[in-house]
């Protein structure tokens, strides 16, 4: 039997060799303007990279061939296809890829190297000083909506999705500004998604290529800003006071504060944190301009692509991806984080006037809509049975809108106890006395119908029904409640 031979596994260089200047010239032979001097500067950068005590924090590549192809050639390729905008911001520069490589190869381009990690910022500054480079600076802060420097373009490599990058730079990139995205082959799939949301940008061109003679496919995706930047159009010269609230930026999903925010999309998290989320541009604006509501506002959440308005509120600026996770209603506008109000327990006392609505709904959207109807038709209070969904879930709040702040909410017992313990309570049911013939007193207790399966316990409750055309199965429980509340209010107003 023929003995098989194994191909030896190629191990990474234990101490990677640095290409000579001549080898770098051959590697970058297709890059316009490559010279021996520029190749020599790249070689010195390479030497400093492999000799650095913090090498493992600067690059994960270990073999000489990988460093040559996947760092230096990859970062130089944009110059083969396009001119560089200047000043150019490199977001997440790391060890200078692509920003420093592009600066060395295009010395006339002003470059800003955006990098927050101290080991990397120190390395970048050491290289700049060693090579005597001018027209380049290290920006050692996160790139957010308040980025203070004027730029004409942005370059990123393997940072985030195309959409997220456009969201990030939208507040400060001017009209005509360009975004150079160094991508793998899946970069093609990100373009349509990005343009669907970012209407101020256009796709200029995509270049497809392989790195040298390898199978490493790459894309250079170029986007152009078509309209004036959000920050510029949002600026005001009215002399409005500066914000006095704290502004904090969150970009990591592992951030504990973000995890707490995300928990507010569920009832358990709302109870634990004693906070809830309020979304919708009009509703948040009402909170900011109403003293009583503003006092309950803990924090304002915004995405980094949004223009910053001076509200005076404590503000958390989330990366676009993180903001979308919290913005479960998809409003794409600021979200208020509100203190959970105390809700007192309902007591079966004899009321002399007004309508008390009892809600057993387990669907958050129905709970919110019912609260809205109760407020609209003048109900005095809303009692939530134990089975009811939380009125502070995002879907509930969205459906209730500002009615959540204009009607008294109370905690009630289980539904089975309500029908037994509330004398003369009317329940909306499929069978019962027609609504138009029911006589209501000045004080009315009204129990909304049960979704789906109807009532199993009826106690001493009085059934009333809303007449419908034959052949129609039933009304949505919340819709039936709205009709009943309207009819009760109509009669009360007519009697005045």
C-alpha cells in the first residue's frame, strides 16, 4: 500500500522578518507615486511594529507574508483607484492601518488618526515622531457626534457595517464629503441596507479586487455625502444656553449601563431598575417641556448619528447599533428614561362619580390603547388586574402616548376577585344587555372584556354587550371598551 505523505504545517514566524525597501517597492508597484523614500518609511513603521513591546495589542498577524499583504498592501490599495479627500479621518486606526500607510504614500493628504486605546495612541505618536511626519495628528477620543475637527473624508477598515459608519459620521461630515470603506466580499451586501436608512448619502462606486496573487477578495466601497451635514444645519445662533447635563458615550454592548437599559424592554427589568422607556418625538418633547414630567426624567438616550439638541438633560449617546436595540418601537428619535411612578393599590370604596376602568389585558399594546381611550373619554382612574401586562412596557407606552401621564393608574386584585368584590360592576361581554339600553349611575365601574377566551369567572358582574351586524364574530376587546367609554361620556355630557 502506498504510504501517504503529510504536508508539513506552516508555522507562523516566531520573529517575523521585515521586508526590505526593495521588496516593499515590488509589493506596492501598482500604487501610484510609490518611491524608495516612501517604501523606506513604511519599512521603518513595520520594524517599529514588530519590535514593539505591545506588538500583540497592535496586530494579530504573525507571519511576514500576512503582514505584507493584509496590512500594507491592503491599506495602500485605495490609492490605486481614487484620490484621497483631505483632511481624512481614519476611525479606529489601531497601529496606523490604513491611516498611517495612506499618509506615508500620500504625504500631501492631511490625516487624523482616531484611536482611543492608550498603547496604540502611544505607538502612533512614536511613529509620527520617528518618521518626522507633518500634517498628521492622533485624536485620542471616541469618534462621536461632537467630533470637533473639520474633515472632508473618512476611511475605515474592518470597523463596523457600512450603515453604522454612515450613522457615526453623519453629524459632522459635510456635503461632498466621502467615506472610503475597505471591505471584504460581503461589503457589497451592506450598500443597499445603508442607503435605505441614510438618505443623505449616495453610492459613488465600488472597486472589486484581489490582494496581489492571493485569493483574498476585497472591496473598496466609496460613499458620498449629498446634503449638508446634520450638525451644521442643526446649529443655532439664537444664544440658547449650553447643556448643563452630563453627556456619556456608550459603544460597547458589554457596558453594564447599556445592559440595564436593554433590560427595560421587559417587565422584569422595569421592576428591578424602577425605570421605563418613553419613545416618540412628540412625547419626549412634552416630557422635556413639562416641569412635572421633566422632574421624572432620568436620562435622554440618543444615537450618535442624531444632531445634539441642547436640552439640559443628562444624555447617553449610543452607537447606532446599540441604539437600534433599545429603540424597539423603531422611532429613530430620542428616548426618555423615566423614573417608575408609584402605583397605589385599589381599594373597594364607594365612589360617588366618575368612571373606573378595570383592565385585564395581557397584550401590552391593548393595555396602552385602553389607557389612551380611558383618558380620552374622561375616565377617572384605571385599575390593572394582576393578570394585566405592565403599562410601562415599550409597546404599552407607545400605544398609550401621553395619556399614560394624564390618568390615575392603580393596582388591582386578580380578575376573579374583581367580579366578586366590586358591587354592580359592568363587564363587556359577547352576551348581555345592549349598551344603548343600559342605565348608568354617576359612578360607573367598567370591566373590559377578556381577550380571546372570554370570562371564566363572572361573579356578580353585570354583562353588557355592543350590538353588531349579524355574521361578525366579535369586536376587539379594546375597541369595545372605547365604544362603551364614549357612550358613557356622551350621556354624562348630555345630562349637564
